[in-house]
C-alpha cells in the first residue's frame, strides 16, 4: 500500500511541477500564429488536409523568405478535435502569447470567440464558416470570414440550379431537398432557403443528420426517395459527406443534381466509386499543385521533411483550402506591417491589416498563386467580400471546374445579413459599438 | 383532429399508397437491425462470460477495421491482412485479460465498466497514432464482398437491395449459427456457459477463468472485425464509427444483457422500429427522431419486462 | 506526527457526529477555503483560473449531482448531459425574458427546471433496475439533446441554433460575457459551489442521506424497514438533477460564453459518470478528486508532453495523451478500485498512525 501511495504522490508532484514550468514563451522577434487544427476525432477526415495546408504554407514562408517582412512566424498547432471545450482551452492557452490572429476552424468554437475577440484584441479569421452575420464589419470589427458566407454559398447554389433550369422563375413548383449536419453550421442557411422558397415558389424539404448518425443515413435518403426532390443541396462535414454520396448513389439519385457547399474532399466524392461521377460542389480556388507557391512548399518544406504532410496530399482541394487560409493570414500580416511600419505586429495591427486587405491579381502572381483564386479585397464595412465562386464536378478521379463564376445574390443575402447582425446585437444587450478607426486601403 | 389524422391515419395511408417504399423501409430497418445486433452481440459475449459491460466494443470495431485496412495499405494481400488482423485481435484479447481483467478480478461491475472506458481511450490514441486519423476506404472488393444493387420491381415501384447488405445479413446469420454451435457443442463453449452461470462454481470444477476470458474477448474481437468490415463497406472506416456503438445500448437493454437471441431480436425490433418511426412519423416532429426513438421503444418494452425480452428473470432475495 | 487526535476529547454527541471530527481536518478545510477564496484569485494566472479552476469547479458540481444519484442511491444515470442542458437553456430563457433579475438568482432557479424533468424521467426507476435503468436516462439524454436542437424557441430562434450569453452584472461588475474577469467569475462559481457542497454534505449525512444509502445497499430491505422507496428514489433524481442543472447553467454562462446544443451530448454524460467512478462512488470529496483527475489529466499531460520535446507534433501529443489517460484510468482502478476518495482515506489513516504503523 505504501508503495502505491508513494507512486501516486510522486506522479502528482511531478505533473504539478511541470505544469507550472512549461508553456514555451513566444520569442519577441517573431510573429505568433497559432493554428487550431483537428487531426484527430470524428471530423479528422476533413481536418487533416486543412491542418497540413495551413501549416505548410506558413512554414514555406519561414524557410524561403525567413518569415514575413523578415520576421519569422512562430507557428504553433493546437489540437481541438473539433470539440468546443478543447477549442476554448486552446484559445486560453494561446491568448497570453499574443497571437496576431486565430483560426478556430469550427463554427462551435467560433461562436464563443466572437464576443471575446474585441476584448482580448485578437482578430478571428473564420474563413467561409462561422457566423454569417459577422461579415458586417461595423458590428463585428474583429471577425473576418472571407471570401463568402454560408448564405452566399446557398444563394450561389440556387443561382446555379436556376441557370440549369433556364431561369430562377422556372423553379416554381420544383422541389429542392436540403441535407445538412444538424448543428449550427448546417442550420444557418435554413432562413435563407425558406426566404427564397417563398420568393421563387419552390418546395423546400429538410433532411437533418445528427452528428451521431452521420454514418447511418438510410432513413434520410428513404425520405428523399419518397419526396423525389429535383435537386439536393448538402451542407456536410466529416463522415457525413461520403456516406451521403454513397446513399445518394444507392437510391439512384441523379448525381449531377446533387450539389454541396464547399467542403467535400476528394475522398468524400470518391466514396461511391464511379457512381459518384457528376457530384458537384462549390469552390473558389484551384485544385492541383501546379502553382509556384505550392511548388515552393514541395521544395522547401515537403521534400525537406519539415512537415508530417503525406506526400500525396498537396494539391487536394482541402489542402489547398488550408493554403488559401494561410495566404490570407500572411497577407493580412504583411499588410499590417505596411500600415504600421512595424516589423513585429500585434493583433490590433493585423486586424487593421485584414480590414484593408487587398490581394489583387498582380499580388497573387507575385506570391506564386496567380490563377489560383480570385482577388480578395475587404473593407471596414464588409469583412467578407461576398466573392464569386464556381462549380466543380467530380469526374471520378478529380474535381474539375465547370462553368464560370457564380455571384451571390446580394439582394437576397445582404438584407438577411444586416437583419441577423442587428438581431445578434439586440439579443446581446449592450453589444459594444465599433470604436476602431477605419483605415484607408493601402 | 387534423393532428390526430396525421398521427393515426396518414402514415398508414402512405404505407398503403406506396407499398414499395414500405418494403424498402422494412428492408433498411432489417439491415440496420442486423448491424446493430452485431455490435450488441460483441457486448453480450463479454457480458455473459465476465460480467463486464464492455464500453470499448465500439472502438474495437474501429480498431479492427483500421488494422485490416492499414495492413492492406502496407502492401499485404487482403486475406493475409485479414488473417493478421485476427491475430492482432487475439493479441488484444490476451493483453486485455493479462493487464486489465486479471488485476481487477472480483471487483464490482461498475469498476470493470470504467476500466473498459480506459481501454477505449487507449485504443483511440493507439489507433490514431499507428494508422492516422484520416478515414479509409474499406477493402470490400478485395475481400470479394459484392457491390452494386439488385432492383426488384414490385407494386408499381422498385425495391433496391444492396448486395453488400444481403451479404451482411448472410454473414451475420452464419456467425450467429456458428457461435451457437460453438457454445452448445464444444468443450470450451460448455465451459463458457458454466462461467456465465457462476464464476465460483466454474472455478471449483477446474475451469480456467483466464482462458475463458481470453476466448470471449477474442470472439468479441472477431465480431468487432466483421462489424467493422460491414459498416466500413457501407460508409468508410473512420473514428466516427465508434459512435454507432451507442446504438447497441437500446438493443442490449431490450434483448437482455445475457442473451444472444435477445441481441438479434432486439436489434431487429430497434432497427425496423426506428426506420418506420422516422420515415412515417418523423416528419411530424421535424425529423431526426431516430436518435431517441430506439430508447423509447426499449423503455416501453422494459416497463413490461424489466429484465429485457430474453434476460434471465430477476429474483430478489433479502 | 502533525495529524494527531490525541487530546481532542468529545464531550457531546454533536461533537462526536460532526462531519469533521478532528481539529486538523477543520484547519485543513479552512486553509483550503482560504486558498481557494483568497490565494488563487490573487496569485494564479488567468490561464490557470479560466482553463483549470473554473471548469474544474463546474464539473465537480455536476459530478456531485450525479454522485447523489449513482453513488449514494445506486441508480445509474447516463442523462447528466441532458439535465445540464436543461439548466443552461432554462437560465438562458429566464435571463432573456427577465433581464432585470440578477443572473445568479436565475442560475439557482434554473436548476428547478432540471429537477422537474429529472423527476419525470425518474418515474420508471421503481420498476427498472441496474444497467437496465440506464435506458430511461438514455432516453432522457437523447430526447433532450434532440429537443435543444429542434425547439427553436429555446434559443430565441437563433440562426445557428446556439445560445449566446449576454453580458450581465453583479454588484455592477460584469460577471458574464467577454468583459467579465476570470477572477470575478471564479469567485462567483466558487461561492455557489461551496454553498451547494455544504448543502449536499448536510443532506447525505442526515436522515435523507441514510435513506438513500439504505436504498443503494438493498432496496428491498430498505422498504421493509419502512423507507418509502419511490419517494426516496425520486428525491434523489430531483436533487441530483438540480445540481446538474445548476452546473449546466454555470458551464454555459461562466465558462463557454456560448453553446451549441452539441455540448450537452452523451459524451458529457459519460465524462461526468467517469468522474464519479474514479473519484469514488458515494463520496462528495471524491467528486472533486474525480473531476480534477479526468478533466485535469489530459491538460497536464499535454503540457508535460509539450515541455518534454519540441519535436513532438500536436496531433501526436493528442494521441499519446489519449493513450496515457486510458492507461492511467486502468492503473488507478487497479491500485484502488473504490476511487480516489478511498485512497485519500487510506492516506489519512496512515498519517494518523505515522510513524508507528501497527
């Protein structure tokens, strides 16, 4: 008994001692960028690619250019497992190290961070996820969610459907099914769909999938078979997506009428084999690694084994999404350096940098991402940009771009956004007024 | 009145007007039920022989499937990988017995339950460390599992039966049959039943508890492997599969913790009940009622039979 | 040596039956309270308070709640997450409907909503027993979880289906929302937890507690000596749910600051149950130990592993953390199956006779 007690006591003492002593301090001559990632947990199938892309691009800047503006980026990953509790723990643990920006990569983690951002002076970059209303910069000066909101996405899918049918007015009497992850992320587009279904006179059918039933969707798809929707729209994540593709193939749902928001990876689409051909999703950046920046990642990072990235991953759609995310971070920091003239910037500076972000074609070319994606320009009022996306189709082996740019329906989305932002501030009582000055675009 | 119509009459009208969909729903329920039964079977095997409520069954499913796919990706032929995976599951059973069950012998049920939770954590970490967290495609075709579907025309519509689901039903039936034979006809099987009846009596007639435990955990491992292959072929092999194991809880409770036929019948009742409920009554409540319907069905049965459908009658003495 | 009771004579029955009969225990408790109320808010870092202390206290409260049901009355419940959610959503509705009334009042009131639901789902407990009873509580868990998502009225029709905690004040200082300092939030939580612990301690040491334990040890025998089974069981459900409800409300209002319904899922229920078991069934002190171990261990391990080598990747750290936590749980159970509370008792016993064990 005594030995057991001694062992236990010893463990406790060692553990407590180490808790106090560690937590590496960020060096003063670097810019601290924490990356919230999830390489574990039920959503890791999507999370791994994104984590790899985000990390590799920043690491490449460190290796090739010695960081941004000559200042090294201190990259630190914090594993969230897509779990809100762990995400908050990550946030608290990085907060004191003066991060210049955080990327929660989960709507559930983004929501609690929204009110904290302005207090802690840490901008939140929730790239095309999180709260759609946070696009309104006057209300949410610290939150950025370029290049498009979920409502924009829904409206673009709808206009694509409209173009297939020969005009949005042809949607009258048609049925559109919406299958979604039954959580904040999947529920958000519902008000938009309900609004437009009234405007255009189509029937909307909802098929929620609980997080616990992601791999068990047969009843949802039976309902689809009964309701015979003309189109299916999907807002899924993780294991929901491959299962949905398989189930759709199973009931012989026409794949070219099955359209997803921008999250399916190659693995998800490939789940049903050849039957998955024609499956579509939105996207705003290229796939493949034929870009100078991605080649540099190979040269400076992957080939030198400075990363745990699987060699086959660069160029995959979600890997490139991670690269895009890091490109925004890097450009935001660079812009902040330019605005302030400082080398080592702070969260406040990067907030200004992101707000006046203007990555045009020339700049994209300069950073080796010419043709990778469209230009991004944000402003004080608009933290999102509502940029056009395009439709991509699964051809059995890869995602192929089809058709040109699709613009969001600003007339439908913007009133909803303004209303949602107002609703948010109303419900939160004394939501702080924007006090941050607005910079001129540089 | 309108509501009463929607609850009491409309669903049956729908069943009548589209019998092909009813058949399809029943079939889907049957298949889910069979797969739930499989998970429940793993629980029952262990519970019967060692009184352990094995929370780790869900992660064992994932772990077995991951090992199989991982070994195949490492370049081994499918059936070699299968054989090796069975070996790994045996190793797991052996280690669990040696490192976890033996030191905890004769502890209350709830402590053993807790220990299997520790095992779950360990296997999650270990599995992800070795095989990575990204989802993998099950090597269904390499194992000569059929794919595609058979469409049967009936009632003016069609019913689509997935070949993999048929295969699942057949394989599960074979497994249950062989398990029943194993229990009834072999020496070890008889010893297993003796242990299930009374640990102490079994020990006193010279049955080795350690050996029996390794055998049942190994059997549960095989069941987990089959479950993993089947669920994996239906969607993919990833760590989110382990949440499906929770679906086995109402099945277990309904069928009784100690009964193999109970696990099968319970699985079918839950599977068919929840699909029918979700399909015909779910839309009234905004769908997604599948998540709790299974428990309500189980609760309903329990109010009449508190020990589950096939559980041993609870006799209480002071 | 220091832990001697020689010379402490009890002259009244009251003194003999006290919860802390030994002087050193009372001093120790006073020191712990002093440390918790004064030292930690003054000395500890924000990280320590908001990542370790606040969650620890809230989870300990929920653990205590479940311990009343599972540890003291012997009714196994897997609905803790659901009952916590009821508290959180009730508190949110109450404070948005009547913002004038102080948030602390609403937090304490919201527990009663959990109580009501706890009683409803406790009704089958007379007929169904043991592991089978979990089905009733699981039905509660999954049904409540589903309702939080489906009933939009609960979230005031929030588009994300989440609740956003508004800023509320206490003594004209913000106590919820982003501007509340961790120290102030911590003190409020600590006061509530201390109060409820004191209440629970009195309950379990009194007549009601003895009734619960009699039911746990053998309900038929308890019935024969005149304990009304049904009332006792339902009372346990009611009080246990109250504690869980308050813990849930605290969790969202003082810790998360916003919550998707998903945070009250089955995992939450399991986590709390494991805290009860590891801490020690039927021990209030154990509830604190269990919460500290299950919640704190992964964080400590993560920090330790980070400290050991710079080259370990965060995902690997996560995996190793999972493995170590699993292995440690089994290890603790092997060393002391009755939980950390029992270990603590043994240690105390050893201290009493040290250095001359007999």
